[in-house]
C-alpha cells in the first residue's frame, strides 16, 4: 500500500512539475516545445556549425535528483560535446561521455544503446534513440536566467506508463 501511494504521489509531483514548466511560471523552467514529438529518427545532416550553437551549455553545473545533488561539466569541441560527471570537490567521477559528430550524425553510444540528435538550435538540443536502439528521449534547453533544463522522457512499456523527469541545471563552483 505504501509503495502504491509513493508511486501515485511521484506521478502527481512529476505531472505538476511538467504542467508548471509548460506554463512557464515565475521561477520555473520553461520548455518551449514540450508538446511536440521529436523526430522518429536522428538527423544525419548536422555540421560543426550546429555543434558550435551549443556553447551555452559549456560550464560546470549542479542538478538535483530529489534531495541529492549531482555535478557535471560540459565542454564543446569543434565536433563533440564532452560530459564529465564530478564529485562534490570537483574531481572527475568516472569516465567522460562524448557526443560526437560523425557522418552528419551527432550522438553517443553507451553499451548497446545509441542516442543521437534530431534537432539542434541556439537554445536546445533534442536527442532520440538511434536507429534500431531502444532508450529514452532527452532534451537540453537553455533558459533566459542562465540555467538550463534537462527533460528526460521514457516511453510506456508493458509494465510501466510513459514518464518524464526534469532536472534544472544551475552554474556551480566546486568547494575548494
């Protein structure tokens, strides 16, 4: 019973968060294209100029997963985006991930899953599962207050409904 209550409560909280984001309420992240569906397949028409549009994401960021903070550093290279997980002291926490531009497709492979961009603009990047790969959609969107949001979406499965999770990423300096 308690587990069922927690699932219902979590679903309500996520739904309210998404509704607030769509409304663009004061102090809330705003998702400008949350109701549109991303392309079914990744695009293979990107260039280094498209990757350069993502300069807004460069920096060191803190997000919150419930009451647990997490830290990441993003760096844009001419044909890649490097994402490094960090510990609270700013030291690396594992190997960095690389989203790379190859043959016009911008994405990364992790194990048997591939994520690739379907849209890149000056304010957002949308990723979808690569052709023949299962996984979730995710979108990084720059906000006017200097923060950005990560919107993760998982499709419904036989045992789980479709779900979304939103992380607000704020500039962060490691403790010295």
